[in-house]
C-alpha cells in the first residue's frame, strides 16, 4: 500500500512539473504580436486589381453598389483588423471576372462611409488583409 501511494505521489509531481514547463515555456514572438504589427504589407491603390479600384472609388462616392450586402457592417470577429466598436467597419465586394457570385475579394473600410479612416483589401475572403495606401 505504501508503494502505491509513493507511485501516485511520483506521478503527481511529474504531471505538475510537465504542466509548469508548458505554462512557463517562452512563447514564439509572432504569437504575441497584435493584428496591427502582424499585418501584411500595405498595398498601393494603383496595385489593386481594376475592379478593386472601381469599388474603392464607389466607396468614396457613396455608391451605388452592385451588391445588396455592400456597405453592411463587418464584424471583425477574427480580429484581423485593428480593434474598434461594432459598426466601425463596413464591407464591399470587389467583383471577380468570370464568377457568377460575389467571389472572395473584398474591401473593408473603417470610419465614416464616404470618408473612411482606413480601407483594407482582402483577396481571400477575409483570411488576410492589406491596408490600401494612396
């Protein structure tokens, strides 16, 4: 019986040591970066696809937009963009030639609809974003 208690105590000590090692292990620097520091390189407006430049112009003109969902609130649930209150970001479709639906390309802008503070391009349906620079 004493041997069984000693074995249990030994297993508990080993489990605690392993748990502490996992908790106290250094975290990779890239895992600690915020979305603002980990974002992809900005993209120049001139480097957007032609349909992206058209959508960008429509955003600043206030429309009209080709899709009903254009201008709807973008929730930023994955926190890929800088944190702001809900309703700050709006999404717009960038047409994709040869596709019969909205496709994957989007521009998301934050701030006032016609004069946004910043706009971001996503060519992969919100998996990654690049800030649009003039």
